[in-house]
C-alpha cells in the first residue's frame, strides 16, 4: 500500500468521471475564447459582436481563474460562469425567435434565391408553407445549439465549483494550494 500521496488524506482532486476538472475547465475556456475570436472575425455588424465580446471576456476571466487555481480566483471564476449561464439563457429566449422570423420572412436568404418571392405581392399558399417550415426548422436548430451552449456553461459552473471547494479545503493545509496541480 502506498502511503505517499501528493494530496491531503481524504481529499481527491475534482474530476468529471475520469477527467481532471482543472484541465477540462481550461480546455473549455480556451474553446470559448477561440469561438469568441472566430465569431468576432466573421460577424457582420457590431450589434452581433456585443454578445461575442462579452462571452470572449468572460471566458478569458475563467481561463485566468483556472490557471491561478487558488480560492479567490476560483470564486470569481464561479461568479463569471454564473453570469455566462444567465446570458446564455437570455440568448436562448431571444435568438431562436429572431432567427426563425428572419428566415421565415425570407430576409435571411443572402444568395437572392428567394428574390422572385420578394417581388410577388401575393404569395401562393405553397410558398407561405415553405417559408414557414424553413423558419421553424432554423428556429429549432438554433434552439438546439443554444441549449448545448447553456449545457456547456452549466458544466463549467459545476467544475469550477468543485475546484473552488477543493481549493478552499486544501488552502489551510500546508499554507495554500498554489503548488498543488490537480
């Protein structure tokens, strides 16, 4: 039996199943930063970029807190992720409806393939049904995507909470945990 352990007796580093929590939080935050930078590059206007800038900033703060790995930084990271969850829920309530309406109206067609429909003052019943189905499908697709985003933010919150509790419990043992790398 091996009695030499790098962590205090009775405390195990936080994990999500078999994946250590701290590297997973760092990877998720880095992916959030990469997503934020990519959407900033490909966004059309500044109205769309505001949410991307906010999420980019929040993921940078989360990455900093996970890299520091001490109790105060992780507590602030926990607050940052909670704010990101709230913002993701607000986006979930707004984006699918806007995007579905945009698609159903025909305004989302940037290739001008629906130009004949826009020129007609009176649309046929089949065209109205087709545009309704396009709008509905695009709304459901965006709902699914934002639902996954909310799930990722909640996962980050749970992992940061576990890291914070671990850092809080190990901080009094040995004068701090800044050298304990889970």
